[in-house]
């Protein structure tokens, strides 16, 4: 929701909460999808001799 045009903080908060209430419910995560599936994966470092 774009609230840049609303200058009053309380009014902007009210508008955002209203929009959040009207928003459709987010679907539950499927059972076969891992919890951290969207996380950035950490690359494995080379084993053996130290780099520094």
C-alpha cells in the first residue's frame, strides 16, 4: 500500500491497518516445502589449507 501522500502519522497508521485487515489471507506453507527454502544459501568454504 502506498501511503506517501498521507502526511499525518496517525492517519497513515490507520490506513495501513485498514488495508492489512482487508488483505486476503496468506496461504499456509505446503507440508513438503522446507521452512528456510527462501533463505540465501551459505557457500561451503574450501577445506584444507587456511586462506590467511
